[in-house]
C-alpha cells in the first residue's frame, strides 16, 4: 500500500506534469513546474536530509492535496504555512524551504537572469537573496556550478 506521503507527492507531480512550459533536462522534455519541484527536492535533500514529510511536501504542495491523501487539518495547514513563509524568522523548517527556493534560483534561473539585466540590478537581487538564506544555504550556494561571470557577480554582491 502506498503511504499518504507517496500519494500526495504523486498527485503534486501529476499537477506539475500539466504545465505546458517545457524545459530540456538531460536531453528529455520536462514540464517546467515538475523540473522546478525536482530541483527543490534536490536542494532540500542537501540542506536538510532529515526534513519532515510535511516540509518535503511543502516544497511541492497544494494544501488540499495533503488533506485528500490523509494528512489531518493541522498537518495540511502546517504545510500551507511553510509555503506562505509564516514565522520564517523563528521557524527552522520555513527557513530551510526559503534556502531551497533561493538555491533553485541560483542554480536554475540565475544565469538567464544575469544575461537579461544590468549589473546593478543583479547585485541588488543577489544581496536580497543572500540575506534570506541561512549559513547552511550560503554554504550550498557557493558549491553550485556556474559561469565565471555569475560567480564574480555573487562575489561582488557579497563584498559590497
């Protein structure tokens, strides 16, 4: 029998599969929302390998999917609160989710973003992104493979 976690994740992935926006990942077409969710999961595994099921679902979730899979109202609301970033300053799981979102931006979206905007705007966005992240998030961010220009912009943002 499939666990409620596996059921919820499958339903979330089904919803992501309906995204008409396609990206190429390892020579395969993938709906962008599914790709994004997979990146969130990847960084969550690196940032917090012992994350709770609710935090794991929150990185991909819609509240009613949790309820329809057997999570009680408190658990479903907790997942929704994580997505809304309620109490981020005091909630470790909320901070982990924010780290994960920032890591996906840096890994998956930053190089395109930096090609489309001027340096001043890029450095400002990087400063704001960095300020949202924990020390663990910072460590993981500095391990992401990226172009020399992108790395240089990050270093410029951190030094100013």
